[in-house]
C-alpha cells in the first residue's frame, strides 16, 4: 500500500491553506489566509471560488455537518462550520452563503467539530475555553476552561465525551457534569492535533516534540513514533480506523493499525508543500487532502493495496485497475472498473469489489465475466465473505448478497450504527450473522442470514464483561454453530449460537488471548495467547469432556513474532500472522486434524481410527474421543480413550454396554458429557423414573432424588435407604428436614428394595426387547 500524490504546478491560494474538508468523494472545499474558500472538483479538475471572506477574518478550521444521518433537512447537511481568528464561528452553506456568525471566544476559535449525530458542536479557542453549542449555534454549556490555548478537539465515539489538548496534556471530559475527567501528559512539547476514531476507539495525537502517538480511550500509550525532523502538524484516521495519515513539513506519511498497539508505516512521501496543517479523509477512505503552508492543496490516493487467498494475489495498481496474479502458473489478469475502487475482499473462491456506484463479484475460476449490481450507497465500509454469501456494510445498513448477486437479507436492531462496525465486531457464517452492540458492549445480536430476523425469539447473547472481538465458526450444521469471542480481560470464550430453550453455557477456552481466527475448511480455532500460538483442534471438547481439552491443543512459542502480532487469515492449514513491524509470517499446522474433521462429519469412523493409528499423536486420539462422544459413537470413543490412557472412562463406556435399554444408554452418554439435566429428562420422558432417581443417588444429589421419588410416588423408601447407608458410612446424623419428615415411621427393608430394583430392571429389559422385536417384524414385512 502506498500514496499516489498529486500536486498542481501553481497553487490556487496566495497564502497558506489552513483547512480542507470533503463534501463528497470527488468534491473538496479549502480555506486559506487569502480569505478565499475554494471548491475543488476532482472529476473535472476544476476549481472555483465559493466565497471571499472579509479581510479581517482568517479561517482556521472547517468541519462539514455529518452526512450519514439520512436527515430530512438537507439544507443543514449541506453546510459546514468555519472557525476564524476574530473569535467567531460561521455556519456556511455549500453555496457559500454565511447563514450565521456567532461570537464564541476571546481570541481565535482554533477548532470546531460536529458530533456524530449532528446534534451538537464543540468549539475551542485561544482563551482556553471549551464550549458546546446546539446545531443552530445556541450556546448550551461551557464544558471547561483553562489557562492555555486549546489547539485541537475531538468527540468520543458515543458523542458523550470530548477530547481536547492542554499544552502537553490530553484531557477527556464527559458531558455529564459530575463524571470523572481523564487527564494525562501525552507529549514533551505542545500538542497541536488530536483525532479519535469511532470504529476502533483509538486516539491519535501530534505535537511539537516531533512525534505522533496512538492511545486507547483509557489514556494508555499504544504506540510512540520516532522523533521526526519537524513538529507533527496534523494527524487523521481513515473512516474505517484501519489506517491513518500524518502530516509535517514537506512530509506525508501513511500508517497502518494492524492490531492494537502495533503501528507501522506503509508510505513516506516528501511533497514540496511546506507544513501540512490539516488532513481530511474522503468519506470512502480512499484518498486524503492536505492543507499546505505554501498555498497548495495536496491530494493523495491510496493505491497498491493487496489481497491474498490461496494461490491468488490481487493488487490495486491504479484507482480503477486491479491486477490478479496466480502464483501457480504466473498468469496475470487485469481487471478494469468504471469507477474508483473503494473496498475489496478475496475469500471463498470469490473476489468482491465495491466501487463508488457498483459491486463486482468475480469467481476465481473466471476473471473475465464478473457479476455486477448497483449499490444503494457508494460508501461501503466493510465486506465480509462466507462460503455461500457475502455481507456489505455502508452508511445505510447491513446487506447480505449471494455470489449470484441476489439480495438475501438486511439484519437490523434498534440503535444500530453501521458507521462503527468493523471485522472485529461483525461476523458471518453460512447461516448466521453476529453483530456486537455498541450501546451495550456486553451484548451480541444473532441473526438468521437467510431472513435477517433475530434467531429464536429475539435472541441475543449476553456476557458479564465488555466484548472486544467476535468470530463465528464456518463449517458444520446450523444447530452446532459456535461463536468464539474475546472480552476486555482478554479471556477467550465459546458458546453455541442456538440455545433450544435452555441456557447454554458460555465456557472459557483461554486467557490473555489477543487475536483469534477460525479455519475456513473445518472448525479449528487458533489464537495468540500471551507469548504462545495456540490451536484448539476441536473446541467443542469443552461441551463433551472438558478433562481432555488440554490434550486436544497444539501450542508453540510465539515470542519470535514480537509484541502484539495479529492473525490475518487461517486458510486450510496455513495461518498468516502480521507482526508489529508489518511483516507477514506464515505458520503451517498439521493437516491431519482437518482430515479427521472431514472423516467424522461423513461418519467414516473406521477411516478416522485408521488415520489416528497412522499419525500416532495424542492430540488426534483425544480429538477423536471427543468427536465420537459428541456423535454418540461409543465404540470409537472406547478405542480413542484407551489410546490416550483414560482407563476410568473406558470402564464407564464398557459398563454402558450392559444397560438394558437404549434410553438408559443415551442418558449415561449425556451424563458422561456432564449433561445431567438432559440425561434425567431422557429417562423421565421414557417413563424410567427409577433410573432417573438412581442417577441422582449416584451423584449424591439427594434433594433432587427425593423430589423425584415424592413427585412420582415411587421408590421413596429406596432413596431413604441409600441416604441412611451414606450417612452411616461417614458416621453422621440426618439433619435434612425433608428426609426426617419422610423417614418418620418408615422401616428400611433392603430385601424388599432390592427386589423392587430387580423388578424395574427386568421390566426395562422386557420393554426394550419387545420394542426391538416389533421393529424387526416391521422390517420383515
């Protein structure tokens, strides 16, 4: 990725340009100390003067009213706020008419910013005051006051907090009067510019100490640049929060935020511009404009982005041209587009490209005839792909399309903000869409991909902590769909997407996990855990037999990947990791677990056992044991458990073979997996009340055993007898009031109880054999 710079031979302004702002992806306004506001049209390369300001007004900052609101008042959306040296801010229409001028500060108004909803405006000035205004320019409140000029200001992602500079300090002040203020020393020189991105919630700061820094919203330093030759005069995040631009004297730099706390530079350009005082990104995030000290406006287009999948590499060579290279045969295809390319994604044997007006879908088998359809909005901010369909996110909503270009659904929930969604907060599989809620970050909304409706009855997933990253597994049946997520404590959890009316457990898989990814061909999960790279070959083991989970893992040291590496993709048995310096590293994992997954999903148990015997690895046998129990194939489970030395489990599986009925066997398999309630339910539904009571007695669940005996009016004496025997063994007296109540006047007769139990087992055997013979008779007929 690099910047393609364009600069006119002669500047259009006579004095320094103080600020720039985009109206559309092709139209820009610039303001200069020569008092002119100039409109630039990038399509026709025309420039025109919109308005000449009075000689005593020097413009300082400009910000357009937010467009992504779909407001009916189009006039408001077509205006901008201009702050100036005379202590006023001016609301100016697109045509250049000054709608309103407001006396705001003593001394120059150094910055002005609309919040994301367009409901409020913040201004800061030389007088050290921070003021909040209504959208019509009425003063709402004086948020803060200090003794030094405030050079820059930014809104928090929720428009509830304001970040501003105070000399060498950065301050985050909430709008609520009594809320806690966060303040920290950020630079060794005066801070000149700040920016706070709504998607990744990260803060950029630039100062006279010639450094730029990246912070999280708690004021923790994530990245500190090397000192430059000159003060950093401008910084700006791209709208999607993945990259940012830095401006200094004759310097423009493009940087990447790979993962939190690893930043590296894509490109460093040295245009002849003087200091770049202000940087503005176009709405679609493909180009930047810089306000230059020598009267120029510098334009830079982001090109040479790369996408890779298996043996294909796609590169954006020009604004409207892509090059596809097949590394197997070195074949090269050129893809030409009518409009500028905004976003692209290469995965699942398809390349999806969004331009400013259309969406193109290419198959990797045929690059010549793409499928093309028109877009409602041209500002696609995210593309996600699954095997059967793909998802587009733009300012208007979330849309699912098939690879044939057919619209499938558009999931929605109250208060959804599409402008802050990214690949960490949205996940897609063949049947499910998961979206993290921004209003309450402990909640994940789950939708059916085919209909766009919430799963179940308005189902959502709620966690005890704030969630940072989510990922759905890609293969298997809808009922077995799992979602993995990392919370703010950096713990990794897994849970089922479909709940079937019961509260499915959210189980912890790992701690200190920074990044995760599911394999695209089978449900294998990998993650970077502290200084280790970990692969969970069969994460479902936590629901089947948690004891053997450590035996199903593959771990290796990851300290060689430097601090905070990031998983880019997990395709087949290849994991691609990006290190903090931007370099890509490939890790190959064993191909055998994926083959095992394939055999098990096709119920080829003999082949699975043969594979494990060939590979001779404990992880393979442990995975097979868990898979066999999950699929209720206890014969294979017995072989696998014997191979990993779990003798007690082999004995338990053997004891199941002697059980008289298939319901009893099923109940004991469920008990083996720890699903006690389900096991009990299976027995009660089959009318095997005594067996349900007996499993509770075996687990010393005395309260439940007595409750069932009383409810079904059978075997109360059996429960009391076993309870008495249990207490005698430990030399204790009965203290439970319910047991004392039922034990009054009841004589325990073990002979009678044993006869009753024997009768129950005989009855169960007879029932089982009669149902089997009637089935056989039906087959013969």
